[in-house]
């Protein structure tokens, strides 16, 4: 190959262990350790960030199977003409594609054996499918089973399990609104029939949410009509900007919020955790870079006579420096390439790998009650992988500077004095 002699010498030093000499074999072993350290660091970064991306995406998608992209709420009273309100907002905000009215409230569900707090949401079954995925998350029934005046209710699967009920059973809903009697305040109670179960895959909703018909919810909470309008946008990531625009046109006593605002604490926590994990795992790559420094320093020390001979043959200080920089770059590039390959292989098959480990050892890494999901998600992204590979390679390149500079400063006479 017609390569500059610096590249040929650098490649030869990198493959020194193949020559069979004990010292060269030891140096090759040290180079292998440096490569492995960098590869492990890059692999760990890719796998961990892919898991965090997958976790965030999975929880977000399950949230949006229940939540809408945005909501417009009235604090001053019921939305008497929600259709006109929706049309006025949609005329100003072109990203809105659908809307549906709702009533929201809190209450207690009782079966005589257990009592559980619940978030009650009144929906219009005919329109709810246009703003959320509730149609696809109900089981043993559908949202179309909710009829006005029948006081049917759809319970989350975990909530129904905690209450010990199933479709067809009766539950008593207790709401905060009530009546004053001679014996004191008596909350309002209504017996309701479980018509279906909701399985969104998100434990927070499946353990607390109860859906009923819009008109029944308005009667129970005495709202006189819908308390807000749920909106669906063409792109859910446009929700924050759309909500900001909508708030500028709403009258006093009204406000809009997006799905990111309803869960901003959780998303903020995930972003902070992701950044901290990236910083911590980059330290593994840094350890590999320090190992590369050690490898090159040892190589320079061993190859002093070779460096002196090259200098006497006319090699410049810059050429000597490039030789060892090339050696370090090869080690860094191989380590980064191996790390990216292994990281992608694990990240793309993580669900299978984790499932196999759980089956073999009888453990569960993600209890639904704690992590909302029960399977290990993974979402490798180029926006993470490319910066990881680039930064790791640049760190490896920076690690070669001092040893290479030290090699370039070796004086031939001093190096050959005792040869």
C-alpha cells in the first residue's frame, strides 16, 4: 500500500504483538485493554441512553393513549357551547385537527369490601376516538357501551382488580359535592354499573381512572355541562407552541394546557436523569482514554531506540509525533467501532435479552407498580449514537497528544547512548 511511512510505522506498532516477542506481546495486550475499555464505555452509553429513550417513548405513548394532546378548560363555569368554542380556537390554530368535550372530577369508588380514590372523566363516546386512543385500550366492552342516563362506568384494570369487580358488577361512586342535612354534610353517592375495563398499559391511569358518559358526569358533579374541550393536533410535539398561542386568544377564566405540561415533572426528571447518566458513563470512556495514554507512554519508552534511529535517518519531530498519534487513533477508532457495534446489537435486541434473563433467573427488573411498564424498552437514536462515537474518538485523539509530543522530543544521542 502506498501509505506515508508514519502510517506504516504506526500500524506496525499497533500490531506489535503478532511478532511473538514477549515485550511486543505485552504491549499488544495493553493496547487490547485500552480498546476494550473504550468499547465498553461506548457500548454502555449507547445501551443506557437507548433504554432511557425507549422508556420515555413508551411511557409517553401510553400516556397519550389516555390523554389528549391539549386541553382547554373553563374555571368560571361550564362550556355551554363547546362546539363553537372548538371551532373558534381551531380557526386560529391550524394545527388542531379534532376536539371533544369532557368533564373531569375526583371521587371515591366503593364496593363494600374496598374503597379507592379515582379520577372521573366524563366523555362523549361518539367523539372521544378522535382525540385519544381510548377506543383501542378498552377490553371486555367498549366506550360505546356508555349510554346517557344509564350511569355506566369503565374502570382501569388495576383499579377494578383492587376493588374486586368485573364488567356487570355494581360500584358506588362518592363525589365531593353533596347536601347539607340536619346531621351535617352528606356527600352525593350514585350506584354505577361497570361496563368495560381500560388497559392503557400505564399503571398510574389503570389504577385510578374511571370513565363515564359526559351527561352522567355533568349530573354527578353538577357542572351543568362540559368543563373543557380536549384537542388533537396534527403533530403532538407542536402542542407546547399551540397551547401558548391558544392562551393568547382565550378570555379571562379560561386556560389551555398541553400533554407536556400535565406531566412536566416526570419528563423533566427523565431529562435530568438522562444527562447525569451520560456524564457518569462518559467517565468509563475517560478511563479508556487514560489507559490509552499509559499504552502510548509505555510504547514510547520501549521504542526510544527505534525513534532515535528514525531521527538519524531524517525523520522530523512532527513525523515522530504523527506515528504515535496514528497508533492512538487506530486504537481509539477500533474501540469506538466495537463499542458502537456491540451497543447497537444489544440495544436492538434488549427486550429479548432481558426477557431471557428474567425467565432463567425468575426475576422482574421492571415492576409495573413502580416503573409504569413491565418490559425493558429500547430506542437507539442516531442523535445519541453519533455524538457518543464522535466525542469518544476525539477523547482518544486528545489522549495521544502528550505521549506523541514526548516521543518527538527524544534526542537520538541520548536514546542510543547505552545501546
